[in-house]
């Protein structure tokens, strides 16, 4: 059987299993087992499949994953993250669209700490959006910033998504974490610029309101108390990796320990906080490691059947420049992301995409950053992006799907601009990894 028929059969089977509501892990494992008996020698191939699965989760490079999640859970459950967001609110003053800017900041913080852009969107849509609309904010500015904030959360360290992608793509976790810093800042500046300019040119979309005056001395004091300690922890996690005195695993452990110590200093490290943080971190880790089991075995099946080799040969012989092929790959992610979450999508395309990217001569770390931004764009792309429907279910009752579509588009444009700039200037993603010790 030709490789393209095998590839089509595998992907159609996988999609059909997912459409039945089967968990992602079970869908991949079912396809893997069927693939073993059809293409990999039956029982002898089953032993190789089990060995591949075992090797995929015993790697030391996966250790930052549960530790980053634990770090976020402790900061989030102890209330430290919420206090930091409140401090940011006091500094925004009378800047146009201040609640929109706060929505972006809160979305980034909560997505990073909760480990889920979808969960963050649901929470902020139910809490911030009603307050924005009560103050006269129109739908584009009460919904859009929250929809757009998840894209930054996926790539700024500490990010569990980066650790997962690095593991699936066999990339350096440390380099990929560093590669996300400047693109994340760039996206934040693009979002903030859009919000401020739109609200300045169209004041009715986010009418100003009276805010209580807070003395400068008090602002500085609450910043030193509630923001600086958290910033130091995050800086230590990134800094020790950058200067080469700790591995990503050691840095993640340092960050998690720092979060516990900081929570104790704030007197918010209760037994309930410890129990919930560890329980949630364990649940998320087990879920994603189970998915990783299926994904690595799936990669082996694709490689053994010759699908990857055939697709690489086909792609590299196309009469198109490499950049055009790359853009086509990103558009494919946008389309597929309308129908599945980023983890399932990551597992499905990485075994195929990464060998093609390497063969075309692109830097895989640079491409991985483009892909992370692309994943989050896919989740907010009309008409079927998953986060759009999460927003519909969590936003005020009078919110229509058309309102959500219109609110998402400007932030998708900002994401596209960020991708274009990173493609034009690869140093935005590659400079920090290159200067690592």
C-alpha cells in the first residue's frame, strides 16, 4: 500500500475515534494498537510499542513539566497571583482601555499559572467581562482582550506547553523556554498597542470612569509586597537557565520551592492550599503524560510505515520556495485547530512537521515558537475555534457568537503580525537561546 493511503487511513481513523468522544489518549492508543497489528508485525511489534511508550515518559527532560504546573498551582491557589493582578490594576491609572489591558494581563497570568488557556478564558469571561460591560465597555473590548491573552501564556516561561512540545519534538527544553521570552513580549506590546489606539480613536468602546486616587508611596509599597517577590521567582527560574548554572529541571524545582516558601511568608500556605495544589498538579501531569505515551508511539508507527519519509520526499520536491511550504503548514494548523485542542493537534502534526522543517533547513526551535502561537490562534479562529465556544458559555447571556467572532479578529491579526515579524526577524526567537551558557 502506498504511503499516502496509509497516512490517510491512520489520520481518518484517529479523527473518527475523537469524534466519538473518546479521550485523546485512548484514541491514539487504539490507532497505535491497530497499526501495530496491520503494519508492525503483530505481537513482536507490540513489544516494541510498549518499549517505546516506556522510554517516552522516563526521560529526565520531562521533570520540569509537573514542577512548572505545581509552581503555578501554588501561586494561584494561595491568592498571590490575584493580589499581583490587583496591584497592576492600581498602576494603570486613566490609560485608555485600562480594563482591556487588565484583561490581557490577567489572562496571561491565569493561563500561565493554571496551565490552561481554555480554563482561563472561562474564568475571566465569567468574572471580568460582566464588570467591563457594567462600566460601559462594548463587546469588542470586553471580550477581545480575554480571547487574545491565551496566546501569550503558551509561550512565555514558565510554560508547561513548551516542555510538552520540546519533549514531543526532541528539542532542548531550556532553549525553547528562552526562545519564548521576546515573542511573548512582542505579542503583549501588539495587544496593548491595539487596545490603547482603538480606545483613543473610539472612546465610546471603552468609556473612562472615575477611579480612586492611590498615593504613589502606597502603590510602591503594595508592589514591593505583592509583585516583586513573584517576579523574583519567575526571574530566577528563567535566569538560572539563561546563565547556565541550572538545568530546566533544577530551575523548575527552585521555582516550585520558592512558591511554597513565598506562600508561607504571606501566611497563605494552608493545608488546603498544599493538598489542592499537589492534587491538581498530579492530575494534570498524569493526564498529559498519558497523552505523551500515545503520541510517541504514534510517531513510531508513522515512521515505520514510511509515511514520514514519503511525505518529506513529496514536500521537498514541490516547486515552491521553503517559506511558502512553511506558511502552508501553519495554515493547515489553523484549519485543524478549529476542530481539536492544541495538545491533540500537537501530537498529531509534530511527528510529520518536525522532520520536514529540518529537511527544509529551518531552525526547529524557531519553528516551534511559530507553532505555539499558531496553536492558540487556531483555538480562537472563527467559526469553530474551541475558545470561542468557551467564551459563549461563560460570557453574559446577551452575548452572541457574532460578537465573539468580531472581538477575536483584531487579536488574531495581532498574532499574525507577530508570526510575520518572527519569520522576518528570526533573532526575536533565537537570540536568547544562542546566548545561553
